[in-house]
C-alpha cells in the first residue's frame, strides 16, 4: 500500500473553511500555528494571502 498523504480540508477542526486545519494536518503542525501564520501573512503580504486562502477553500476537497 502507498502511504501518500493528501491535502484535504478538515470537517471537524475548522474555523471558517477548514483550510488551515487541513494544511496543518498535512504538514504535521498545530492548526493554531498555521492560522497564526495566515494572519501574519495577511498583514505582511497583503490581501494576496486571503485570495490564496479562498482558492484553497474552493479547490481543496473535504476529508
């Protein structure tokens, strides 16, 4: 069997769309760290990170 990980949005640990929680699960990180990085990225990089989040929410399948 293959042990490939797939990126999915979380259904159980979500705040808005489950993108940060799914990304944290994929990267073996705490979801709070990923959420804080997204907020920090928004303030440092501007609204481009928000657009990336919205695209990920549309493209990434739910678990």
